[in-house]
């Protein structure tokens, strides 16, 4: 199905442009914009190319995907183009988040920029989340204790890499390592890289060039699928104590210097 008419109207509205203002931007008449939006005539290929360049959304998505469910412009850069990440809402206008299942983790690297793949993911509603685009990712292994294997991390999509905060945890989709969940130190200004650190110190820290990071999601909350036993809860408390102690020691070191 061709969605170009409704997409032109919706994306124009998101940009808060009148038909006349969009016409001026694209150097066409207002009547042409009106005709396209109302479906009275089909846009020329020249117009579609021009509109695609203006909104920075690929032509095939403009033509084949219904973008009217998106409530703002949330993007990811992909080969000098931007692919829209619509914030999905239910019939009551509540935000829904996609859940990447454990079995689909490997396929996420191939499908993260495919609108059809994302549309097929199951969705849940978490009404307490802050504003922004969120997604839930499964956690494997024990590198981020006390996070248990099989838990899910809900992350907020980070578009601007300058917003990466050292010491925070992120789900990263990387070119060579696939999906990882790590604590991050922002070294972009130093050598254009991120230092990825595990809370379980049995795992070594390592650096990754920022150019290899395809997606970045900042931790918002976690969903445990298993109960903690008494010993694990004690371990969790000990790890948190040492993490907090490390922060205090670093702060004290700065004061002494």
C-alpha cells in the first residue's frame, strides 16, 4: 500500500509547517501540496526525492510505511540518512515499548533499522517511564551483576552522542560485538571511543570506537524474570556498597589533589 499522501501531511504537521510553508521549502505551489495530501494527484518522483531529502527519511519508508503513529521525530543515522523510530502508542495514546526477545537477539543486528522487523516485536506498556523512545533488551551472562541472566533492561534511545554520560549504563548495539550491556566511560573527546566496563570485575574493560556503535540506549529500569535468593541479595548489597565506595574515593582523591 502507498502511504505517501498521509505521510506528507503527517510529517508536515510534526514539523509544524503550513502547506504554504512546506511549499516554499520545496519550491512548489501550495496547491500541489494540498493535492498530494488529499490524494487528488500522485506526487512526481522529483517531488518525492525532494521531500525525502527534506525530512531525511528514505523513499521506500515514505511510500510503504504508515508513519502517522509517530508522535515526534526520533531518528538514528544510517549511511548519511535518518531512519524514523516512531514512538508507538495504544488506543488510549499511552506509549508502548518494543521487547526484543532472547531468541531474536542475534537477528536484532540485522533488523534494527528495518521498520517491518521492529513492527513485529511484541510490545508492553510501562506508564511510569520518562519521555523519550524506549525499548526492552534481554540480558545474557553475569558481567553486570547483580543483574541476573534473563533479565530485561529498558533503555531510552540516545540520538546525540554528546549526551553519553560517564558512569551510566547503556545497551549498545555494536558493529563487531552485537548487543552488549555495559557501564560506559565517554572518551569521545579524548580518542573518539567509549570505554565499556563490567560491574563484575572478573571481566576486563575494553574500548570501542564510537563509529562502531550503531545504537545506544540509556538504562531506565530493569525487569527481572527470576527471584533473587538470600545469598544473591547479600551479594547485591556488597557490590553496591563497593561501587558507592569507589565513587566516594574518587571524589576524595580530587579534593586532595
